[in-house]
């Protein structure tokens, strides 16, 4: 092998080695993306969720459930205990969707989900 071929082979090998090298200490890695900002207002049952439930659910899920509703959703504890089922039902598009008379607004659905994600605060 002549010197020129050896030289280019060495350069190519070094180039490929540098390109394939990885390190956990790599200082050129991208920074973590900025986390979503915290909401400026905490979502609570009393301030946000109670009115949604009263406007859309209490006609059937009142103190004495009616229209074949299986449970009451008039208190914080009741809504908290059934939150997974509530979220399932308000996001359905077919059979079993709630409320049966229409669909909750996207804002109301988002508030309920954010309330759950935020720890189901009462006040």
C-alpha cells in the first residue's frame, strides 16, 4: 500500500470513529425542552367543576338519581370517586355518552381532565 492510500484510510477511519462515537457526557446535546408552564389558576371542585356538574349532570344524577342513573353526583366525594367513569362517559361519541342530551364543551371536558390531573382539589 502506498503512503497516500494509507493516509486517506486513516483519515476516513478517524472521521467514521468520531461520527459514531457517543458519550453520556456529550456537552453538545440539546437541552431538555422547556416544561409546560404551571396553570396560573388551580382547578378545584368548588370553583370549576361543581358548576359543570350542576348544569349538565344533576338533572339525572341528583340526590335521588332518576332516568336510570346509577349514582348521585351532587357532592365532591361522589364526583371524585366516579371521576374515571365520568371522564370516560363525557369523551364517548356513541352509546353511553354523557350527558345524553348533548356533548359537553371542549373547555368543560378539559377542565374536568385538568382537575383530575391536578389532584382532584376540593377548594
